[in-house]
């Protein structure tokens, strides 16, 4: 299926932003790694989809750069452990992987939720660990506006939900309506069930590794996750984290590992989102 993501995104108002599901964040273990990911011609999607507060995260620009480095004719293995994130970026990355001429093998290590599950559907072969999960649901967004705006947003989002359902349908062989029903219920699909239902082709065997880093950057990321679980908006989280970062002595000058990125393409910085408020 060919998606014109730029055309679809052009119809979305600036006051509507795709965001990550707090429930997916709660289930995600960001420390889970796998030694095999360092093999040649691999892409690791082990973070949120879309650029995060720290300028990190998985973006279509970075995936495009990785694919160009690997070479269009070469096979590629994509490792996924992600709670999802920006739906638009997920759809764009899906298209990039589908257009890759070499074989694309996707390996779900722990979680492929939301936008990450869309990316996984691009694999010519999809493997999932037995204790791992897919999570599929309707687009999760943050928006603001009056009551008429909020009604319109449902209509804006409907084509994206059906586009995602079509991708799941193409992979599983189920109908689009079947996929919409699963998305409406926010379905968590474990490893064996994913193979049975066609979301994956086989069970993956791997040796997981835990990276229990206690760096300041890792700690603050966990704070960000905790606030997201509590329902605090991305804009408010960014404001609070920026205050925390500016008050941390090692936050500047390279003292905080992972706070800045080097030698990799950077996506356009996302504008902070305003808080939703009601004025009477």
C-alpha cells in the first residue's frame, strides 16, 4: 500500500498533534537490548517514534539515512522495542521500509506499540519474541480548540485510522473492519497470538540484555515517562523537564550522556504544545 503521508499531513490542523499512549509507556521497558543488534546491516528502533524532548527518538529522517548507508539492494534487519509515539512519523517510516529493495526482516524484542506496530508491518518477514507484544489502537492525539474544532478532529483522524487498519489487514489477511474492531478495543497481542493472527510470521529466539544505566539522562527520561503516565501533557512535561535540565549542573557541556546527539541527522524541532484550558 502506497501512502502519501505529506498530502495526508497537510490536511491536519496545527492544533492537533499525535502523541504517545501513557498505557504503552507504562508497559515499555526501555532498558531491554539485544546483543545481535550490532550485526551488520541492522536498524535499531529502541526508543519512542518521533523526536523527543532530548532531540532523540526515531525519526523518518534518521531511518532514511540508515537505509542509504546500508544500500538499497542490501537486506536489512530491524529490531523493535518501542512504545510508539508520533503516528505520522510511524507511517512515514513504514513507507521507507516498504520501498527498500532488499529484504526487510523485523524482529520485535519486547514491545511494538501504536506507531511502532505500524512500522513492524513493513517487514517482508516479521518475528516476535514469545513474551513480546504488539499493541494496536486508534490514533492517540493531543488537541485544542472550541467544541466545533473538537468535532472536526474526529473526521481528520478517521482516514489515518483506516490507513493503519489497511496495513494490518495487508499483513494479517483479515478485513479492514476486523482490524478497526481490534483498534477500537486497544488490543494487546502476545507473541504466540501474533503469529496465529498473522501479525508475525514466526517466534523469535534471542538473548536479552538489561542496560541498567543510572545516568542523569536516563533518570530524567524515567521522570518524563512517569509524568506521561500521570496524564501530564507533552507541553507541560517539556516545560518541567527544561527547568529540571537547566538546574542540573551536568546538563550542559556534555556532562549528561544522551542529552545531545552527534553524527546523526536531526529532525525539525517540534514546537511545544499549549495546555488545554477552558475559558467561560
